[in-house]
């Protein structure tokens, strides 16, 4: 049995809101991943089948590696078409906010949404959502926002509108946000949801391969180089660090998404329980962290890198040079050592 974990009053409010409008905009976080796109597009497909005019607006482009997700071509991308994004948002009667907990995660899209008078519905699994949403469906213990969209549809009695396309989108988020059903999926209900999604009979193996095991030659070579020549291990701290600078990224013709799963790789080493990846982008240093067990990389990212996320998967945007970001990493190690010494004495 899949339990109705969302409060009935919340579902009732949401039903009234959806029934009362025809133009709905769905938004997700910048640098959208499989869960952000999967959940937004799944909801969009269902709302359209319900007869609504629904559009997904993203702060920036989806990576090439996710072009296969059904509906990606119809996204309204703020950085590509600001005017269109502005128009559909100004026209919206209801806004869904999926897979993010704060307007900081949607970049300049926030400036368009904040002044609007329409209701905002949050569906998300990140810790501590900001107080800017009218309806809050926030479950940090959920595997993914796709799981939550499924639960919302189930409790609203809308699962019959989940077609093959919507199911494919949900599958992508359930798959990618759990690292291929590896973590954040200990709840048996996760597999009941997966089973229900699977009944829509899409090309599961094709989607699995595209989402989990498709890389360009350049991307594979870049990952090989990063592991072979750039991975630093800090055994005393159970830590690994990989740093890629602009020149290295250019050398391998870096495209967005090319280093998506790189940060996980050092966790294959039994002695490593947390891993940090730093990438020098045009205007910032992108930080990605992963961990195993109860070591919280979300705390590390929030405290040191102005970011956040989940216990075992977090990230941040660091404004400063690569050298400064690396110095912060060494500060983290020093602070961990000091905290350990204090605990022992
Ligand atoms: P990734 O390392 O895949 O970019 O991100 C992993 C997780 O960390 C995301 O699901 C998101 O929860 C969180 N995250 C990544 N970047 C940021 C950021 O800049 N700010 C915050 N608050 N969270 C982030
Ligand atoms: Mn997610």
C-alpha cells in the first residue's frame, strides 16, 4: 500500500487551486537535473491531459544529456528566451515550484516570480524550505521530487492521467536522484511507486541507458583524466577532492552534464566516505559533494560554500577563485581535525 503521506487539507487546497485555473506554469531549479526536469515535465503532461494550458519554465538550459526526456524541447528557458519566460509567467494563474526550496535556486527567474500575485505551490524534498510558498508539500525524506509528484497525483485521484510520457519522466527522476536505485530508496513504498510507473509500458532499458550510461567520448576521457590525474585522497579524513580548471575543461571540450556523476566515483574506494568536486565555470566555482553514512555534506556546503542540499548529496556556488575554493576545502579538513581533537580530549 502506498500511504497517503500528504495532509488531506493540503490536497484539498491544491485541488481547488488547480480546478480554479487554466494557465499553469511549472518551474524548477537552475542547472536542472533528471529529477527537476522529470518531475516538472511529468506534472506538465498530466495537467495538459486534464485540459490545462501548462508550461515548464526553467532558469537555464537543460543539459544535452537529458534531451531525451519527453517534453524537453518545449521548455521555456529564461536565459534563451527571457521575453517568452516573462510573458508566460505574467499570464500564469498558478505556479508550481518543483525540486527547489528557495528562490536562490532559480537565479533571475526569482525576480519575475516574486512580484506576481498568483499562488505558488511547492513540491520538493530539500531541507528547510523558505517561507515564500502558499502551499507547501515538502518531504526531505522522499527519494525525489518525482516520488512526491506521483504521491500528489495519487492523492488527487489523477493517476489515470499519467500517460507513457509522464511515466517516462517520473522514471528518470526516480532513477537519477537515487543514483540508479542505490541510495535514498530504502522505503519499500518507493518500489510500489516504481511498479505503478512501470505499468505505463515505456522503453525502460532505453531510458535507463540514456540516463545512466551515456557519455560522449570527450566526457569519458575527461572523467578518466580527472580520476587518473586529478583525484586527491585524504585518508586521515576519509575524503577525496577532484578539481578541474577552465583550461582542463576546454581541453576535453566540456559540455554541461559531462561531469555529472564524477563526484560519486571516489566513493567506490572503501576508505573514502565523502567526496568533493570543484569545477571552474565562467563566473563561479561549482561545488559538488557526496557522502556515505551520516556524514553531512549538506552542512559542509551550507557552512563553507554558501550552498546546501541533502545529507549525502549537496552542492554550492562559490564566488571566488579556484585557489580560494581549495583553501576553503583545506579549512574544512582543519576544522574537522580540531573538532575531533576536542572530542577526544
Ligand atoms: P549537484 O552536486 O548534483 O549539483 O547537486 C546535488 C544536490 O545539492 C542538489 O540536489 C541540490 O540539492 C544541492 N545543491 C547543488 N548546488 C546547490 C547550490 O548552489 N545551492 C544549494 N542550496 N543547494 C545546491
Ligand atoms: Mn531532486
